[in-house]
């Protein structure tokens, strides 16, 4: 039975023979590949953002620290890449600075797991 010709990895150009688009070094982590849901987007996501910011207009982290900051980010409390659900029970309103701090920590965990870039 003939095998498919090797193709270059989309990230580094190394020839890949197993039919995938990426070499072993650049394949997404298993927890990223097996997401059991489709991430929300479009009008439905925009409606959920409006509902969240109407219900809770201030950054949750800032309020807990005694500060007042307008929330502009709909953040997943448990990141989707770490198994969090894309539902209302797993979201919180954050301001940009608090979101940036949380995202940096998530990225660092991903690098240690081998899933970050």
C-alpha cells in the first residue's frame, strides 16, 4: 500500500510523514486537541458580553482588592485550554491590566506543561 509523501511542518519545515500538518515538536498538546465543545463567537458571544457587563460592570479582581475599574474583558476563570467550560458559570468580568496578569500566569503554566509557545 503506498504511503503519502512527507510534507513540511507548518511551523518549522521539518518533513512530517504521519499525515499531520506539524512535527512532534509542534503538535498541539492533547488537551487542546480534544476540546469537547465549540467556542462561542459572533452575536451570541456579544450578547453574553453585554449581559455580563450589565450584571457586573466592574472588574471582579479590582473590587476584591478595594479598587474601582471598569470591566472590559469577559474572562474564563478556568481557561478553556485547561479544561474550563465555555459557559456563564466559568466567566468573570476583568479590566485589561488584571486580564493581562492572569493571562501571563496561564501562559507560564502552559509553557511548563509543554503547551505554550
